[in-house]
C-alpha cells in the first residue's frame, strides 16, 4: 500500500508507489518535478513518454533542433521512470520553447512537486 496518494488526482491506491522525475534544462537552469503515481497513471505517463521522447541511450549528443517541429532547440527534457524492482528507465527530448511547454503540459508535471 502506497503511503502517498497518487499525484494525478490525489486518489488512494493499494499498490507499490511508482515515481517519475521530469527535469527541464533551459537557459542554463535546471528544474525537476517529481510525481508519485499509481500503476494506472504511470502506465498513461509511460505511454506518452514513449511516444513523445526517445530513450536516453539513443542520444549521442544534445540535438540542435526540436524533436517535434525542427526549430532551434531551447530546452532539453529528461524523464526518469522508477518502476518497482526495475532499473530506472530514462528518456530525453530536445525541444524548442513552445514544444517544451507542450510536452511538459501533456505530462502534467504541474501535478507533481517541484524539487
Ligand atoms: Zn493514479
Ligand atoms: Zn518545437
């Protein structure tokens, strides 16, 4: 039984907690949000992340263009996914300013806690 409610809508659940860390590197600053999630909401997040970002091990170097629209990169977003009894999964995306906001809005990182 998780100690904390799920960050997506504050509901309680009887399962192991899963954690998602989303870090935004922009203009030399770094911001991280942590979300504590139930298995169902983590599944939804992971689906979005897999569709919108790329595995970190596929990144050779920071890209110069936005993964989404091809404009100049203004931010790099990292997602680190902690599932029970697994090594963390890591994803990354190069984004222009507008597409960075779109991505972090879709991931609803505002529901989590800024570290
Ligand atoms: Zn949930
Ligand atoms: Zn873009």
